[in-house]
């Protein structure tokens, strides 16, 4: 496991915190949410305003300046790389074939309004029928395949408006 963690502050600044450097910070807990921090001979008054441990998101006040801080780890990077980010399905504007296969049935039309989890396409792969469902509510902008067509992995199937 690596010893540094990607950090994003206010959605503008990206850097990595090294575990060794983080352990060098000298802090004194004043209350459950307030700390006095010494770092490189500088004194800081730090208050944790909001903390979401599971989301790894924090709002902290340092010397009366407020910062939104997101901390990532190796698992977060892997999840992002695989395309399984939390909430990412709500932002999907296109559906691509998850595997090579044969389009058996297209159950939607261009311009049709669909709801999350509605069946869109039936894809046969490795002798199994796979129903591809809508990841979100939306309107079908285009359908790039036809019934009986063979598709490759990551081939565009559907676009949403």
C-alpha cells in the first residue's frame, strides 16, 4: 500500500500528502473539532466544520479561511479507473457495450423518455442474454446499433440527450 494520498482542496488545488510528512505535524486538540497546529514554525488555528469520513470529504477552517478537502486512497483510484465512481451513473450520457456480443432486441426508440432501470437493449454474449438497463432518467438521443448486429466491447450503443 502506498504512503501518499491525493488531496483536492476547493476543487482547484491538487497535491499529495505523504504519510511521513503528515505524521510530523505537531497538533494540540483544543476540543473535538478545534486544534492548534504547528507546522514549519508556523502556528495555525484549525477547526473541522464538517466531516464525512465515509466520503473522505472535510470542510476545515484554518486561521479563518475555509477549505473543502477531498482525500483519496488507492481504492478510490481503482474504483475511478474501473468506471464505478459513486454517483457517476447519474452523469452517464452514453451506453457502450460492456462486452462483445450480438444485439438481440432494442426495446427503446429515439426520442423516447426512459426511467432509471428501464430495459434498453438485450445483448447476447457467451450464450447468455444480458439486459442493459438505463443508468438514469432521460431521453434517448440516438441508437447506434440495430437488431442482429454484432458489437465489440466499448462500442457505442445509445446516447442520451
